[in-house]
C-alpha cells in the first residue's frame, strides 16, 4: 500500500506569526484577556479550556488546553486529565450535533520533533473528519478549504454547548 503524505505549509505561518507577536505563551495569554468570543475560547473548566484552532484542518477543529503551562505530559495531574477528557467528550458531542462528522482525530503532539506548533504548552486536538475531506485543493493546490468563518463556527458550538449538546 502506498503511503499518502499531506503537507501543511500554511501551519508555519501560524507558528511564526504567533511567536513573533507575543511576549509569552499564547495559551497562557488568551485565557487571561477575558475576551472569549474574539479569542475563540468556546468552553472553560477549572483546569482547562477549549479554543478553536485559528488554522484548522477542518471546520470545528478544536484545541483542549490545560491552564497550567507545561510541555511535560508526565506532569499532567489526574484531575487535569479528567477535565481534559470530559471536555473532549463535551466538545465531540457539540461538534457531532452540529456538523455530523464521520469520525474524529484526537491527539497531542509532544515536542517540536512531533510537529507541535506550540511545543512549550501541551494541548489536545479534536479534528472532525469526513470521508474525502483531504481533497484536491488541500493535497495538490496547497490551499485549505474551510467552508465556514471561525466566528460562525464559534457561535454554533457555543450555542450547542449552552443547549446541552
């Protein structure tokens, strides 16, 4: 079986721009600004928050981020893991009710060598998936096709969460 390789060069724009424009970790800064709609923070718990990825792979691509700044997964407490996983389930329920994906990719990249765009602060990706969602434009045209503005995605997910999705 031949392996498919999908390159995501647009991600470097995110990594370079965010590192250049902040004096500190973006995951430490955004939750303190108390501007969740502008920062696309869709949900908060005591130990973590959920935020839309500004450079999503698909519509609804969400990150679950512990408030505590760490790059060491072995330092994550049982309580943090519990809230991260409960938040993951909650977000998946909301995304499923809105977008009806056929599957999900869920995971974290630990360290720069793994492809982590922000390696200094652990975060988990929730990526809704549909058959054929890596089509011609993404694979050949070096262009992502995200059919919905992030502000609309934000509104839909927050509404679903508020309605108990």
